[in-house]
C-alpha cells in the first residue's frame, strides 16, 4: 500500500479505510431505513427480479433430480397409487355428498340467523423453491408471486393445516413466514373447549408455544388448536397445532404449554396459497387512547 | 504445485474479470442451495470466502465496493435486512486488503490462522445486527465461521488450480 501512495504512478482512488467508512455508513443507513420504515421494498423487488434466474439455476439440479425421479416411477407403483386413490375417491364421494348437504343446511341456518356468509376460499398450488439462509428465521420462498395475483397477508397451508402466511411478494416469488417463526403469532381456539388463545412460534423447527394461558386453563395434552378467525387474516376453523406438553407451575402466573404444528411445516414441497378476501365490517373507533394503542399493538403482532 | 510455480509467483497469476465474475456467481449459487437443519447452522459462507480470496490475491481488482454489492445481492436473496451482509462483506474485504501482503507471504496453514479472525469479524456483524434487532446475541452464528475457515485451504487450492491454465497459454 505504502509505495503506491508515495510514488503515485497509478491513481487508485480513495484509500481502503476511506472506502470502508463510506460503505459501512451506507450499509448502516440502509439497515436503519429498512428496519424502521420499509421504504426499500421497490428496490428489493427490482433486485429480486435480477437475482431470480440465478436462484432458479442454483436449484436446477434438485429440480432435475425430482423430475428424473418422477419420470422413472415404476408401473407397479403407479398401479398401486391408482388403486389407493380410487379407494380414497369412493370414500371421499360419500363424505362429500354429506358435506354438500351440511353446507346447504348451514347456509340456510346462517341466513336465518342473519350472520354474514363465510366466503369461499380459492386455492393456488405453489412449489417451494428454497429456504431462507438465516438460522433464526423460519421462511420459505415459493414460486408464485405478484404475477399470479399473490398478495402479502395470504395464508399458506398444506393438506393438514396452516403453514404460515405470505409476508413479501416479488414478481415471480413470494416469501412465506412459517408459523414456527419467532415473530409470528396465530390466534387460535381450542377445539374441545372453545377457549381462545394465541399461539406463537418459538423459532425452533418443530415447536410452538401457547402463551398467556392461566395455570388452571381448561386445556389438556393432545388438544387440537384451530384458527379462531378473529384477527381477519386467518380464516376460521383450520387446524394449526396439537398440544404436546403442559407444565403447570403455580409459582408462575401462566402455564407453560408447548405444541407441535399439524402441518408439515418443514418437509413440504407443494403448498396451497388461499386467496379470497374475508369481508369484515370496518373496525369500530376505540373510545379511549389507551384502548386504541393496545389494538394497534396487537394488530402489528398479527402481521409481522 | 509449488515446484512449478514458486510461492511468490503464485500471486502473480493473471485473473480475467470473467473468471472473477464466474467464481463469485458460483459462490452465490452455492450459498443459495436449499440448506436446512444442522447443515444450515454449519453452512459455510462461500461468497465471503471467494471475496476474501480475491481481496487478498487481487486487492486492486476486487475491493470493498464489489464486496458491498455482493452483500446487497445476498441480502435480497435471503430476505434479511438490507445492508446486513453488505456491511459484513465490506468489513471482510477491508480486512483482506489490509492483510493481503501478510497472507501472500504465508503458506496455507498460516493463512488459515490469519483468515479465522476475519471470518469471526464477518459473522460478528451478523450477530451484532441480530442483537440490535432482537435483543440477544445468537452464538449459533459463529459456528459458520469455523466451517468457512476450514474451507479456506481447499478453496484456495481449487481457485489457484483453475487460474493456472491461463498462464500456460501466455507463457
């Protein structure tokens, strides 16, 4: 370094230290702006579009492997699968007919009660492209984006239950935050007792925690948790988790309850994205300042 | 290897901009493979390694600016906060440029010992950002710096070997 500076044959521009300071300040500024204000979403979109082909290229070998695997499925396997599906189909038809009858009956009853109709949800199939690199984030990227009319806030599930929600949308990609993410909360209801609660991700792969439940709450191991739908984001009645462990220590105000997600949060390749808005009446104006602040806070937690 | 090329000449091997670009692209693709579970915790940061390689071997070609740009691309692909990887890679590139003469004098084993603190600094930036956001220090981040450092020697050998044929054409 020294002799290039002393001789000055070549103009190398500013010194490394000056560059470090410049770029560090720039990064810190970006960090601050991104963490506080989220102004940079459009820039992120443009860059994500540029990066997209490289990402597809990186996952190409895996895609090819799966493709080859599917291509080489044996005939016996296909026949067996077909038989199984056929049986399943026959069983399902019977149940579906019952369901249709029940739906019609339910619609009539609801009309009688004057309750708002629950809207139908349409589903879109999406494939997981890759998993976020950060160990502390539970996020996935799927291959449907704003080109397929995906919007942030839509719910992602598999055939068993909730997986998470779409938190960021790019043109051909969208980012899904899983229910196991540390900052994620889902309002739930215990199916057996109807008790409402909120289940939080623990940041661990297969663990959720049910917080703020009193020690004497009516909850047992093996209880199923379904979405309560009172947040307006998650549709009601979809399975979320099952209680695996309860620790009731009278020394603490709340019981320590652990649950495991029902859906295959970590091992799914194909996911369903629910679309279809729920029509909710506008939020009533809160009476006092304190109440309003509280409402805002809880709302922010629902939509990380 | 060093019989054909004396050690002081290893660093004089030419490197075309195309080769530098391709190596960085390959590193990005390795980083974006779907790692999960324990592998995700132990995953080495290939982009950081390749950047460090070029910063120590060609400090006037690949500098803090390029490292910063690669960091921004990593941030986008990772959905992490804008500037997190950029800051880490800028610090890493600065360390690489400051130490480049020392690294050039050492053999691979000694280089590895010099690289380790730089990698630690790089991962310390992630941990610091995480600490600022979430309020606690995540020590798991640092396991990646160990695997990255262990990969320094194989990666250097590979890149040197890939650069060699260009010399034979010119000689």
